[in-house]
């Protein structure tokens, strides 16, 4: 059980590692199902690459602390993410549900990194701050992109729906 600020920081890092694996399991299936939304597809692919690097950063921090990631948390959240993606895949408005869920998840990640940054400072783990700030800034950029594009995605969905088309060609 986490009892010190350092313990809370380590637990938070392990949770963030699992969270990023969950993010990948949510985004991967989406990219193959949105051919009529090439800008969304491209941005998701870019963020997936960023997420892979974020995972490496978290692993580097954990290694410096002589800690391992939590394989059980990684697996559990990856499976949960995959089920969420499958759940949206059967919806007629899949692209809208995914856009909303992605925006919510990005904001969850932003909050997680802000919390980790506070714990890093409070526990004297200042050497982790730069990597955590990089992850935070990438999540903020993705959330802003989603925020700026939700209206366009929604209107394109409506237009395609009226024309009898779907997200995938």
C-alpha cells in the first residue's frame, strides 16, 4: 500500500504506464475504420507514435527508480480499451462517439500528468519532471486538436450520413 509521497508517485507512474497502453488499444482499431476522415486518421496515427514514446519515457523514469511497470494493470486497461473501441464500432455514429471519448480520455491523461508532476516535486523526483512535462504537452496538444476538430467531424459525419456513406469507404 502506498504510504509515502514517493510511493504514491511510483503508483501513479505505473498507472500512467497502463493508461498509455490503454490509449493505444483504443486508438489502434479506430485508425483502420475511418478512411473518410483522413485528417482524424493521420492525427490518431501521430498520437499513437507519441504515445509509444510516452510509454518509453515512463519506463525510463520507473527504471531510474528501480521499479517495474505493472503488467497486470497494463493488461487490464489494454483489454478495457479494446472493449471500449469494439463497443463504439457497432454504433452508427462511431466516429462521433470515438471523437467524444477520445477528447474525454485526453483530458483524463492531462489530469493524470498534472497529478504526477505535483507528486514528482513533492517527493523530490525532480529528474522525472522534464519527461512528464513532455508527455503532458503532447496530451494537451491532442486534446486541443480534438476540441478544434469536433465540429468539423460532426458536420462531415452528418453530410456523409445524408449521402448514405459511412466512416469507412
